[in-house]
C-alpha cells in the first residue's frame, strides 16, 4: 500500500513537470547543460595546458600528470553513491552543492602558488563534478517527458562533448593571450552563473522522496573497491604495473563483498537487477565505458604532439583540435531527436563505428601534416555527435523516474572510469616509449635529439590509436544488443 501511494504521488509530480512553462524548462536545460559542460571541459583543459603548467612550475611529467588524473578520482569513485543519495535526499539540493564545491576548487586553482596546490584544487573540483555530472542528466530526464527527452539529452550531451573537445581551443586561446590562471578564473565565473540560475529555475521541482535507509555497507564497500582500483591505475601509470597489484586484488575483494551484500539488502545502494534483467541499461553503460576508453586521451596526446613535437603554440594547436567539437555540437541534438523517433541503438552503433574509422585514419594518414589530424578529428566529432545522446537516452529511458539518479550515476561512473583508464594507459604507454629522460625533456626543455623524441612519441601514439580503434569497433556490437 505504501509503495502504491508513493508511486501515485510520484506520477502526479511527473505530470506537473510536463506542465512547467517552456521558458522555465529552457532555463533548467541551460543550467544543467552548463554543469554538464563544466565537468568535462575542466578535466580536458587541465590535460591540454599540461605543457604550459610544466614549464611554469618546472614540473616533470610523472608529477604533472596528477593534475588531470586527480580530478578524475572522485568521479568514478563517488558518482553512484552520490546518485543514490540524490534519489533519497533530493537531486536539486545535491546539484547546488556540486556548484559550490566546483567554485571553491576553481578559485583555489587560479591562485595556486605551486603545482601541488593546483593538484589539491583539481581534486576539490573533481568532488564538485562527481555531483554535477550525474545530477545534470537526472534532472533533465525528470523534467522532460518521453518524446522531448531525447532532444533535451541531446543538448545536454552536446554540452558534455563540447566541454571535452572545445577545451583545447578555448584553453589555448585563453592561455595564449591571458595566461593559464584565467582558464580557472573564467571557470569560476561560469560556476557562479550556473548556481544563480539553478537557484530560481529549479524551485519546487524536487520529486517526493521515498523514506529508505542508506545502505552503509554498500556505500563503504563499493567506494573502497573503486578507490583502490583507481589508485592502482594512477600509481601504475607512472610505475610498474605489477608493483601495486595488491591494490587491484584488494579492490576486487571489496567489490565481491559489495555484490554479495547488495543481493541481501531490501534497499540496496545499487539495484543489481539493472544489469542482470535490463539489457538496454547494461549494454548502454558498457558501450559508454568503451567509448571513453578509446577517446578521452585524444586531446591530451594530440595537444602534446602538436605543441611539443611539432612546435605549434597553444592557440594554433587548439585551433587544429577544434575541428572535432564543431561537428559533435551540430549533430548531438539532431541525433537525440532522431533517437526519440527511430530508437537509439542503431544510431549509437553508427557513431561508434565512425569513431573507429577516425582512429584508422590517424594510423594511416601522415599526421606530420596538421590538415590530416584535423580531418580525422572531424570524423571523430561526427561519431561523437551520433553516439552520445542516443546512448544516454537509451540508458535513462530504460529505468523508472525514481531511479534516474542512480542510473545517471552508473552511466557517469562508466564514463569517468573510461576516462581514467584512457589517460592512465595512454600516459603509461607514452612514458614507456619515451623513457623518463625524454619525458622530462617534453616539459622542461632538457636538450635531446628531436628525431629521437619524435620517433618514440609516434610509436607510443600509434599503439594507443590501435587500442582505441579496437575498443570502438567492439562498441558497435554492444550498442546493438537488445532485450530478447
């Protein structure tokens, strides 16, 4: 009886969401999209400006790499937990808290006197992002009904990928003419704007919350498991992959305990039936993981390649890399709308296929010429635009409204775990081929043969591109999985 009463109230509140004015929906979409933009934009821009930060702080690669990596730690570690908490305590309240944390981190980073303070600031921004990222998709899915949701998620997805792929252009432009600190100052200004709009546009849209106990066992075991795996990846990226293997083993042990415990709890942190009985949910999340493993390291690797190996300044390098977001931004809303009308799987599969083709182009073409880099990234942008919104729409539409927070949290965890895997593995491959001495050369200017550096860098880059292409084509298959 209690569940029936709750479901009735929830249904009435969702009907009221449909009745929201068009202007108010637009404001909600704007502030959630701004939050969706901020999270990947700052993680990517921190990767892009690493050469500048290395020269400014005289930091080697094995220290410098922690600036973008530390940002990602809270994202896969906490997003599912925070998504569940937002379902319990309120999505809007948690969303505003994310803006506050993000503002503190960006201000601290803009004033950083050394590389270690900047690393701490990056971690604080990561905590804010771990709330904002799942909150954006959850609130959009709550406010926009089926038939409108795909297009709205397309705008949201456009913001995510625009943040990921426009960071080299804007980061290069700001760094070239204003300095790297202004990258974070402008971030702080945008954060204040997003918080202000969310304060009045999201008033009274909070859904009624079911009174349930927090699954402390699930929270502790899952968070510990993911944190140990994340730390293993980070430490192994700049060390030996076997040296910290004990972290991975302990992490999997905690994850095993988590799965056993979740099956015995009435209100688990993560409903495992979402994976075992919902193929659309499972396949969409696996494909998102494959997508980000294959693509996230692209701005980092090619910003290094263009600036350090080929000698372009940050502005010109950003201009070359901006070829990707132009097509991504144009296609994301369109693909979202098409997924409302024709379904999501085939469109998402086509996108993953084109991403794989882009990596093959980067392998076959002579990337000494910037035009070939730009052309390949343009195809990558088209693939991004076709994949993201349909895949997100498929995942969010496969669950009920009271699970939007946890569903968005799982999708976000896959996304950021993929990002972390992408950048740590790519960095490890790059450092292994360059060697520590050449890695220092990239950022501190130690004299070394440019031919040696170029050949070593290209070898490492090609290995990363081959791995990325393989994962992209596997993603085509997982995108097409459907309920029997």
